[in-house]
């Protein structure tokens, strides 16, 4: 629903609000999310009737519960924030503050990933999750120039209460006690997390009250965030209590995980001049398209402007070996199953719109590139090039909520995702 009156559009412009067209499209996809959640809750009741408990429920069913929960929470957060904004400012329905748009999009962009997995788990008894869980919420958007609006706080409060009610209902599936000590410890931890979530949610609601000042809004935000984060985690642990971490064993320090280790000869290209060194930019045999997504390569290989753009990018690069080294780390993570190509439904998202037209990836397990740690469900591209000339060249991992765009960039660009 968009603002139709000239006054409404003018008021939205004066308020520096942005169109909510994309957010509305995501919200229209709400019905399947709630249908899947209802089916999961009904299946949970069936399991209880059959005498099953959270540990004896088949693994695929536990995965279905978890994925349905995550999709439900994320969709509820986005929907409630939009509804609260429209209610607070009827004159600008169809527009929202930019910070609100970024936060809602961060929630919505992960819904489909969880929804698809929930359906796969429901259809396949042998289904196993391919992402690390329990998952964390997408990052909270903050800005010193644009604080959270009162409507954003109100929407999060409503979502917190709704999610809290569903979490309390799910807690009823847990047994009063578990025979095995390990399971009892997991049960105790889940109840502790639930108590903490309820406490923070209650404190946030009481602190907020019916009519709050901006100062109160700023003080209530941390409690809302913590309560929602705990509830998100809680629903996943109720779905699969085996995810509750056990006590740390008294063992020697474990070696660093792959993503935390510095680059080695195994991931870095050999130095120039060595017998096994690949061709360098400008040398015979060098592949200009080595950073380009396979689909983009097929589409642009015969485009003279694309070839010129790639040559200029490599000419501007002050350290091509460093560029290739980071790309080798990304490809290594791909081979180890830490990342994968990003999909939107059954279609691959494809590639970034700017030269060198890198693939769009999604993280399945925590991974670190150039000191930047990425969490499961984050999407990213390898962004390479000069923004304002050769001296501004950069190579980095760019995260964002990527979407389809008709634009195709051949030259220097601002280094931003189409919509973040």
C-alpha cells in the first residue's frame, strides 16, 4: 500500500523517508511462512501425543521445527516494524525511514532461506541442515545520525511479545525432567535462557510504558534487542536441545579454525618467478576473467566494453597477487562447504553488477576473510577495483542484501551493494 496523495509524498520527502516497495513485496510472502509455522506447531503436538520428546524426534523433524521458527521470527519482526511505522505516520504509508528500511530488509532477506529448508525437511526424512545452528539474528542497524524511530521501537516490542508467546507455548513440549544427566543439563540451560528472555522482555515493556520519551526509547533498545536475540536462540534450542553447548572439556588449546588461520602457501598463489607461479596480469596466458562469476563470464566474454573494463581493473591493481590470494581463500572456503552460491528460491542470485562481476555467495558456516568475520546466512561478493582512480584501489568482501538489478557497471563504482 503506497501513499497516493501529493501531500503524502511531499511529507515523506521532507521526513527523508524511502519507498517501501521492496519491503511490501517481501511482506506479501508472509502467508507461506505462517502456514509452515502452523504446520510445525501441529507436528510438535503430534510428536507429544506419540510419546516423543525433543531428543527422540527424528532429526529431519527437528530441522523442520528449527527452520520454521527462524523464518517465523524474522518475518514477524519485519511485519510488525512496518505496521508500527504506518500506524505512527498514516500520512506516509508506503514510505519508511531509511534506517527502518535497512533493518526490515535485513530480517526479510533471510526468511526464504529458512522457509525453503523447513519445506525440504518436511518432505525428506533424510534431510540434514547444511548451515551452522543455532543461528544468530542479522545485525542490528544503528546510526548516530539517524536514531531508531519510536515506531521502530514499538514494532520491535510487538514482535517481541508475539515471539515470546510462541516460545512459551513451545516450552510446554519439554519434559519436566530428563533421565540422562547430559540431557538434564541441556534442559536446565534452555529453561535458564527462557527465564532470561522473559525477564528482559518484561523489563523492556515496563520501561517503555504507554507513552515514552526519546530518552526512554534509547534506554529500552538494548533490552528489546537482547530479549529478541534470546528468544530467537531459545526457539532453536527447543527444536533441537542437542544444540545446547556442553561444558568445555579440560583439553589443550585447540588449533585455530581454518578461517582464523593466516593465509599460507596452500591458499596464496605462488610468488612470481617460481616454477609453479601462474601468469600475472599482462603476461601471456593470464585469465582476465578469473574473478568473474561463470554465468557473467559466458554473457560478457564477447563484450568489448567488459574486456576493456577488466584490463583497466588489473592495470590499476597495485598488488594483483594480493587480489588473487584473497580470491583463493574464498574459493577454498567454497570447496570446504563454508560458503555457497546464493539462491533466491530455486534461482541462483547470479553476480554483482559491477566489474569484475563477482559471484554472490551465502555463508553456511562462520568464516573470516581479511579480518572480516561473516555469519551464516550473510550474503557477500568479492568487490575489487578503483573507486575514484588507481590510488583508491581496494579489494574486500562486501556484504549486503543483494537483489536483481538491470544495471551493469563497467567502470569505477562507489562499492555499495544494490540495496543494503
